[in-house]
C-alpha cells in the first residue's frame, strides 16, 4: 500500500452493515460537524460556552428525540441514532451530550411516562430545539447511589412542593424545562417520581459550575429548589410506583448513545495522530516510519474496530426488541475506556503539539474524563457486570 493511500479507519467496513437510513443520517450529521461544529468548538471550549447557534441546525436534522414517533420527532431506528451520536462526538463530547440530554433524558421520559397533555405541550417544541430540557437526578450527596437522593416532594392541596438540590446537570442554566426526580414519601425508593419544572417557577434557580477542565463547551449546572410549587399536572403520571426504574430507563437510553459517541471521539484522535505521524519528520523520515509509533497507532486502531463492532451489534439488539441494561452497560464501559486510552495515546504521539487546541486529542481526552465518570462511573458499570456474571451483589446495602 502506498504511503499516500492509508487504509480507512473503518477497516472492517462497518458502514456497509448500517441500514441505509443510518448511513444517510450519519453523513448528514458528518457534514454538520465538519462545516459548523469544528470551525467553532475550540473557541467555545476556551471560553467555556455552549454553541447555541448550532441548535437550529441540529433540530433541522431531527437529532432531538430522534427515535420517538410523532410530535415532530424523526422516528428513526436506534442504530441511526447511535451513528448520529458518533458523528456529534467526533466534533465534541459537549455537542453529543446536549443531544443526549435533550432526547434520551428529557424527551424520552415525557414520551414514555408523560400524559398526552404533557407530550403535546413539550415534545414538539423540544424536537424543534425551541425548548431545552435538563435531567435532574444527581445530587451533591447522591451520585452512584441515586436511591439516597434527598430532594423531597410533598402534597399541598392540589399542588406539589419540591425542596432540594441537584448537581452536575447538563444544560441546567439554559433549560426551559427541568425533569426533577424527587422522593414523595419516607425513604422508600419506590416513592421516587418525576416532576416537570419550568424555568421561572418561583423558588427554582440554576447556577453554572465554575472551573471545569472537562466538557468546557457544555453547560453544567447546579439546580436549587426552595419551596418550588408545581401543579399536579406537572407530575409524570407513568412514574408512580416505578421507583428508580423510571430514571434508570432514561439513563440506559443515554448510555446507548454514549457507547456510539465515544467511537467518534476516538476516530477524531486517531485521524489527527496518524496524519501527524505521516507529516512530522524527525531523524530524516516521518515519525510514522518508526516501529514504536506504528505499534501505538495499531493499538488505537484495533480498539476502534472492537468498539465499532460492539456498537453495531448493540444497535441491532436494541432495534430487534431491546438491548438489556447489562449489554448497554458493557458497551458504555468498554467503548469509553477505549476512547479515553486512544485519546491519551494520540495526544502523546503529537508530542508538544498535542497539548494545544490546534489539535483535537487533548480536547477529547479532557472531555472523556467526564464521560468516563457520568451516566454510571466505570467502576459502577464494572460492578453491574460482575453482578450479572456471578449473581452476587457487590454494591453496598
């Protein structure tokens, strides 16, 4: 093979196995990333701002709630959704996170657990990107153990009153609608229900988290609820009696997208590193001609292929009747770890140039530190898989 004709990153031609709908959608999102995301995302990372100017274009491609049917949603397959999330994360994890939160964590539960009135009120505007949502489950003292959440909801006449705080909430301060999970009685986990809280409701405030070194182009906030009064019509009726099954169902939808998205970040890093390896000349030849560089690129490439095949099969399972939470957990754990390792290796291959944002690996590496932690930490997914393998529960309690 000529040095001017490197093999494609998609070595096992996974693209050919995607349904036509997924191929076409992925290519459309790839154009959006190339033409509108990549030219601006480094600046937004530096400034710590989210590129709101991208929202109309993302909505125009049907990226919000894209697997839902009706209410202006695309009704796409899960595989199509995954392929699109891969492209968005090739641009930046913050862009994919925005779409994941909007669709998987906010629109999906309204569709699955909401009343017809709630669906009609919120979903069309969310699909158009005119109403931004956020998902309020995590708290300062309740992360991997959501059953210990302290936010409370109590009845007061025909209304509910919410008190508590939420932490690490993507889109929090820019959202017009927050889905807040709260306990409605005692400490019984089955009492957890979802409440729709609109921006501007008295007692509801959002404050951005300062000093982030990861996901800098994403809005991350704290939510505070101080005697927030909402009508009974703001409760998701389908969450009654579900306990944590409700929010965990949402998280599984998001983790599915993350398993695909991480591949996009790894691909961006791989292409940057192998381009540098072919162009950078030291000791009289391109550094890509040295065995150590080739070995490291081969390891990254192999990891990407493994992740592509895992995600493809996960998509087939989800479209064929539903992937299990354990299958989704394994895919999220494996693919994010692969991407984080790939980003670190590619950053190293770029040498000193790798630490500036003219090159993408360091930005993706920083982002993936957060992705490694959110939607279930790596260790929590490890214990989930260990429980499934042994039938024995290693979690506390």
